[in-house]
């Protein structure tokens, strides 16, 4: 039997106060804002302590609002050698914004992270609420990002992100011929997509959101553990190599039930051969070392080039 190779990553989204401002409907609730304050302080520190315990380096996707609101905790993240990626400013929904608004947020947050990390620009991002806009990929490319973690074309293998897919929603006021057409694939890019999965995310089942019609928050963490490990066990049985990216939030896994969940998952996975705990940028580098984007793919700009050339046109990969 071939040797297994499993790249596991527990990425952390510090939604904190920003999450309530941009996505969770708690912007007018002092109680919800208080929950965000817990996440950005106590929750972050507890997760850092857990990662120290297991000697794990991982990736933290930090909204600009969280970076500026909790600089002490975010400084601890950098000092402990973890990676920082983009996650909007106030967890805004990209789909609800104009390209001008999206660009303003990308520009501010890109510069914020680069300055905060002492000159290291972010290499990847997660779209807030995993809602990527149609313009999102091109914006990432213009800022020289190398990977994204927002799409679900696959669940355990990286791939080159495609942008510009077109599909026709059903319109019952029109003849079916209007919508009876297949999806048209867009253009492949040189962005590495590290697959995202709602089924490997702690927040939907374990965080109570008053304004969410399907909010949970009291799901037994052992049920979530079983769901996560079913996926790990299937991939481990069926794949020679795969990625296993789990998404957590200090809003959730900063609480005891979430911390114990992570401890059990880490200890179970560590019993398997071929497992390594890595950052998203390590996953990206490994994929790029073994795969090349196809000819004609839209390629990321050189790092920082957009800052000097606002009207930069993206290049296509040639053979």
C-alpha cells in the first residue's frame, strides 16, 4: 500500500465584533458585540494556547476590523509564527458590494496586514461568509494573492480556481427554453483553491445567532466531531494524499466545548501515519510545486504591483 500523505490545517477566522457587524445581524446588540469581544480576546488566547500544546502552526484569517480592534492578540499570533490571511474588513458580504467598494476594502486590508506583519504581504484569503463575488478572483489576482479558501468544487484536493462561470436562474415568467441551458465554465486562473466546506466548519452548528432562521448553537460537540472524522476517515481510506482543512472561530472554539472538540480531533488524527499539520501557504506551495496552471490561465500580478499600477491588466499564462 502506498504511503499516505495528509496535510491538515485548522484555520481560524477571527470574526469577533466584525462578524456581528457584517453578517450575523448583531450590529445593534450590545450583547452580541460583547460576544465578539470575548472572541477577539479570550477566544484567541485559548486557541493559541491549544496550538502551542500540540506544536501546530496554522493560518488565521483576520478581518481588518479585528486586526485593529485586537492588536495585542493579533501580535501574539504573528509572534508565535502563524500565517495571517485576508478576510474582509467588517466581514462584509462581497456579493452586496460594488467593485469599487470591494477594491477599497481589499486595498486597506492588504496594506494593514502587510504593515502589521513587518512587510510580509498576505498570500491568501477567505471570502467573508464564503460569499465570493463575480469580481473576487480578478481582484485577488490583481493584488498578487496566490490562494483562496472559499470554494467547494472539491472537498479534499486543491485545484486551480476558475472564474467567470455563467448560469441561468429559473424565471417562471419566461418559456423554459430561456433557462434550459447548461452552466458555462469560465476561465481558469493561477490561484490555488484550497477547498472550503461548511461541513468542516464549527460555526453553523455550534454558534447561536438570534437573527438566523436556522440557527443552532447547542449541537453536541461530539456530533460535530463524528461528522468531521467521518470525512477524515473516508478520505484516508480512499486517497493516497489529500488536504483536510478545518475552519474554526474563536467565537465558537474559544469556548470549552470547542476546545475539547479540537483536542479530540487532533489526537485522533495524530494516530494516523503520514499526517502533518501545516499552514495554508504551505499547502499552496506544495500544490504549486507539483502542478502548473493550464495555458491561458489568468495569472496573479507580481506582489505589490497593483499598488503602483492601479490600472494593471492581468497576464495570461503562455506555454
